[in-house]
C-alpha cells in the first residue's frame, strides 16, 4: 500500500498528526508512507522514523503558486498512491488530495469540497473542547484504525543530532551547564490573541530567577519577534541587577528548540507550535491558554507533568481569533503572573532532584514518567 498524508500550514497542527503517523505504521507495517507539508513545519516530520518520504510544498503566491501546485499534482499522481488523507481541509490541501488520483481519498465534510473525496467524515467544531489529535484521528476511521491512546501513540518528534550539538555548544558559550536549572520561556505566539502581556512575562522571569540563583532562564521566540524577546530579557536583567541568569539569546531554529527543551527543567509558553513541539519531550510543561481551550490544545502526553493555565470561563471564550469583542484581550490579561509562577514551581517540583546542599547549585536529573 502507498499512502499519502497531506497537512499544510501551522506547526502545531502538524505536531498533532504525529500520533496518527505512528498508528498508520503499526496498522500497515509494510506501507510506503509519504507526508506532504509546507516549509515552516517540515522539521516536525523530516526525521520521523515511520515515514518513507517527506514532500515539502513551496509556500509562494501568484503564478509561482499555480506552477508549484501543478508540478506537485503531477508528482503525486505519478506516485500512484492507494490512499490519500487530507488532514487539513483547506482549499489547497483538498485540491492536492483530489489531484493525487488515489482510489481512496479521505477528508472532512466541508461544503464545496466533499466531492474531492471518496470517503468523508464529519468535521467537529474548531473551537470545541475536544482535543485536536482526536479530531484528526477521526480521519483514520475509514481505514479501520481504532481509538487513540496517549500512551501508545504519543507526540513523536526525534531530536536532530546536528541541532542537539548546536544547542550544547550554545549553552556552553552562555556558561550554562547541567548544574543549572534551565527554564525555557517561549514569549511569542502566532497572533496577538495568544500573546501574554510583556510585563507579565518580565514578572514571571524575575520571580523564577530571584527564587533560585542557580536557575537560568532562556527566552525564546519566533523569528519575527526576536527583538521583543531580547527587550523582555533586558528588562528582566535590569530588575535583577545581574546578567548571567537571563542570557540575551532567542534565535533558536525549530529543530534547535526541540533539542533545547530536552535540556530544560520546565517549558513555559502560550498555545503555539513550540508548546506542542515541547510535548514530544519528557519535560514538564506549563501552557497559557487565552482564546483557546486547554482541553483542545494541551500537550498530548501520558504520565509527564503538564498544566494548563487559563483565565477561566468568559462569555467570549473560546473565540475565532479574528477580533477581540471586548477589545481588551481579557482572556490573556486575566491570567496573572502569580498563577503562572505557581504553576511553574509545581512543574519544577514534579521533577526528582538531588538532596539540597546549603549554598550549592542543585543538579537536576530525571523526569516524571
């Protein structure tokens, strides 16, 4: 059997398909599995041990887009896939699924595009509390694959050895070694509807650094927000009166971020691709959920500490993130620094540690399983 998985666009959504890849390999051990993805999320699946091939689709506009899609359609048809699964449901992914010519084409029941598939499954509400992995898992039903299980089919993203080496080198250059308690705080998000206030991040970082002198806090961000991350780090250093605990660095690639999380004592961040990337590790996670629900987007993992910090019930939450109806982003501003500080400390306590020694830095080892 030759099987194509098509999932375009966002990093987090591609992360949430990795349990499906594992299930397909288990169900069809001899199948040839190909994944079609856009460049930004390609590192998520490029090293997946269950895939035979990854096709990276250029993301361009105008005539370039038309030429790219026609060339890709010819390639997909030439691969003679038996099954094509559209894990996305957008217009481009739907068309590519149809253009593959696979005798079995599976997709969501979306108005105007149902005809492109041979097997259609209901599409659950995007904003509902059902987890994103489960929503995409519905597409496996026509193949006779049973229910999802977090323990059997976790998020799976293998660290890139080159990225691991790069991160180790960068940490050494920053004076960070295994005796330090490394906290990774991701300060950017895909849009302003998921971005916790800058002053709240500074308060969080200052508290965590002040509480334990052997802690090191790394602020990470997406490529477009590195300047903002550096400004937050500078503000925290000014409050602390020292430079070593909050180094001035944020420019980690997606592959490096995956490797960096493995070195961390805790990962803290909003509902974005890096949060879901972190769930492939055994590191405790604290996720901040504003317009989205923790039940929908919390880390898909079993037996490893993860906590969702939310503002609680609001009449406008969850929302489609097109416009803030109250105008004040209250689903984010009502998440207080104290809530996140307390969650972070609980996450740090969830990890086994060596016995305390007065005045010494405390090596960290192991993870909760």
